[in-house]
C-alpha cells in the first residue's frame, strides 16, 4: 500500500492545525467575536462526522475512489469527477499560498520585497507536487515530531499571558454571526476530501476508522485551544492581530532576557505549514493524472504550479478582495467536494462487473 493509517492520522491531526495558524483565527474573530469557538466547533463537528463516514467506508472496500466511480458510472465519468477534484484542490490552495507569502515576508524577511522572498518556494512545490502517496506519508512522519515540539513550545510561552475571561460571557453573540463565522471560514475545512483521495491506498485494519476520526478530533481540539489562547491574550483586539501563531508568544516574560527564541518554533512550524499546503498540490496532480490518463506527474506539477504562480503575480496586492470573494462563495465548493461527495461515495458500487457475475 502507498500510505499507512498512521501517516493519515498524523495528517488529520497535525496538518489540520497547521493550516489554521495564520489568518483563520483572525477572520473568525472578526465575524464571531468572543464566541469564535462555537463557530469553529460547528465546522469541526460536521467535518468530523464526514471523516468518520469516509474512514468507515474504507473498512467496506479496498478500492480507490476512481475505481468506485468507474464501477458505477464508467471511466469517462470517473475522469470528469477527478478533473473537478483537481480544480477544487487548486482553488483550495490559493489562499493558503497567499497567506504563506504574506507571513514569510512580515515575520522573517520584512526588508526584502515580498515576491522575491516567496518566489523560490515554487522550486519546492514543483518538486513535491510531482510526488505520490508514499512521499505524502513520509512527509507526515517527518512533520509529526517537528509539529509536536514546536506547538508545545508556543503554548508554553503563551499560557501565562492568557486571560480566558476574555471569552466570557459565552453565547452572547447573535446566532446569525456564529453561523456566519462557520460559513465564511468553511473554505478551511476540506480534510474529508483528502481522506476520500486516500481511499484504497492504505490497508484497513479493525478500529482504523475510529483512529482516523479521533485524530481529526485531536486536531480540532488543538485548534480550539489555540483560538481560546489567542482570544484570551488579545480580547476584542484579536481581529486586528494578523498571523496568529506569531503573536501569541510575544508577551512571554523571558523574551526580554533571552531574545526572540519563539522564532525557532515559528521557523519549525513553517516547515509543517508548507507540507500541509503542498498536500493540496500533490492531490491536484494525482487527480490530473487520473483525469488525463497521462502518467507524467512532473509535467502536471509544473503546470499546476505555473497556474498558481500566474495567480500569485496577477493578484499580488489583492489578498483582501480574494479572501472576501472566496469566503462568500467557497463554502459551496466545500459543501460539494468535502461533504456531499464523501457521503455520496457510500452509494457507489463496491464490486466490479466480474465480481458481481461470480456472486
């Protein structure tokens, strides 16, 4: 098999957190205020249920999603659907890529033009994007200890300055704002689509569905804790504090003596965030290989990254407009590809024609 359940669990637990450390808390606080935890909880509850459904489906079949669609609707339909998934993953990586560009420039290299700082990252994304599921799994293994050490260090420096009373009173925000917070940040919740792509590429053993679901629950709990700490430190100013992970340790008292040691943890977390971001590109390339039938991931990765580079250049100063547009409309794509599609996979035939004749 190409990827193990252990590696998938790492992805569901730690990449889930890594993709929500920058501007997701800021955007959520701007809409839901002190009740941002409830907005996040709604999204995590919905996606957690879908994660379980897809994980449990893995116990009923060893076929990939492409094979399931092929058995039900034919090869042409399977290729079309995979082409749509490729477009979805490309669309899903646009905002994270812009966030990374802004973050790297603002935190690490603020005196160098932002585009010159970030452009070399495409050397990495072109290379990594051409790699398959084995590489995805190995990257998860590498990121696991890096993430754990870094996030524990960040939390350690943050707790002493956190005033959780800033989150009180709870549920005083209008329900409309809470649900709107869930809706407008839904573009960050695409993990069920990842698991759908992994279907059939791992060996399922008894209890693995529970392990994968609990891994996602763990990731969700870490995100909720991070949101609570972030809002606990800044209160009503939270929505004006960009790049959340770089801000929650700023007031640690020892920094005045030893300097910005938190930057080491931020550099380490940046590695995990880059691997989490590039996963979308890797899955887009995988979908394009299945869609086109052209087994040349290197060229397809170059094409996908070329599209992203063009978008990055042409929209270099339009992040706010892009975020507003995608937050208003991306929830529809998430509903289709990360909720409806994974649940609909249960309706696909899990036996091919030859097996049905034998039965």
